[in-house]
C-alpha cells in the first residue's frame, strides 16, 4: 500500500551532503539506498560528487558511462543506469573530470529534464553530493526536497557542516535539515548535535532535525575495503543502521518543498540569481529546536 501511495506522488528527493570529506557521506548514501530498496521502494542513487565520484568504487560496480556522457549527449539515461544486486539503481558520476566540477545552466537543465523523466519510475531519489560548499553542492542540495547533512564530532567537520548549513540557508533558502553524526557513540552524538544546534540557533533561521548517530566500528572499514555493503552478518552495525534509516524514512515529507522535480529547476534558478545578494551575517532565529 505504501508503495502504491508513493507512486501517486512525485518521488521524494533527498540530498546527502557534508561540510568536509571523509565523514562517511557516501557510506550513508549507499546504505540508505539499500535499506529503502529492501523496504520495497524503487530507489535511484545519483552520484553527484562530479569530478571525484566514488559510489561505484564503494559498491564495486562498473558503468558503461557517467553523467558526463549524459551531458554530452553520447548516452541516454537508461544506458547509464547500473542495477545493483542490493536492489537499487545508480547513476554514476565522473571521476577525474574537471569540467564536471561546476555545471553551467544548460547542464543543470539537462540533469533536471532527465530527473523529471526518471522520476516517473522511482519512489525515492537520493543525491550523493560532493563535500563542501561548491556550486554543484548548492545546486543539488537546495533543489532536493530534503537536505541531509552528515558530519563527525571532529571540530573541523562540525565547523564545515555549520558553514554548509549557513550558505544553504542564507543563499538558497533552505530552512530544514536532517542531521546524522557518524563515527561516534550516542552521548557524543547528542553533544555534537547540541553544539551545532547552539550556533545555528544563535545566527541562523533554520530547523535542525537530529536523526541519530552511526557508531565507529571495524566492520565499517572492512566493508569499505572489500567494496561491499554491510550485511546481516555484521550483526553489530546492521540493526543500528536499520533503525536509523527507518527513522529517517518515516519523517513526514516537507510539503513546502514537495513540488518534487518541478520545484527542482524553478527554485535553483531563482536562487542562482540571488547568490550575490546574501549579506546576512546573523539572522534572528525563528525556530531551531529539535
């Protein structure tokens, strides 16, 4: 029934971003995709870390092409999709291609048109963006219905996550964020989130929704090295991830941004016009509580 209802709506689009690299953003993306697929959803994972793509490496898959082939017209969307054994589809990005690191308006339009058409076939579209606050990151994160930010308790990761949230809120009008703290325990996860919430509450007009933490465990490193996902044999981590992602997927959709892929282009185009007019340096917060 849930799948039937989802089909009648536009697909839910979630971006997964981070202020800095190495915090487990792609690990989170691929496992969220696999979990949602296991729940019966039709899932597309887009590797939008254009120029330094690594979803295919983490999954140990090979693609006949990349988003670059789509943008140049050499390949159609259907030709580039990789069907993973875990039950979801992947649109690979491009690695080592400098020209992909900053999409122009025409290229953004091409991706939008592709996603609008593809959206008819999927319940959930996940966009694994690059780390940082580059133009591509802002484009994909602000265009998604839901922005998920992944960070660790490391002070630099916390600072960079705040910078990402600040830029998205002040330059792109994103007001709601989901947050996952990786490589930590429950107590430190809450402490890290409260630190992020405290500074956001002081300077930004945003709502931060703490989804939870992901423990640091040797099984994670082994899985990454072996280019595989955690499975049921990883009995320490797998149940925790299942609960975490169930919590995330059960969050109500943000209908203020639920124009789906129609909203995608109109919002980001308008935001691009306002990029140079963001002089806010300390807005009074309206709501930044859990």
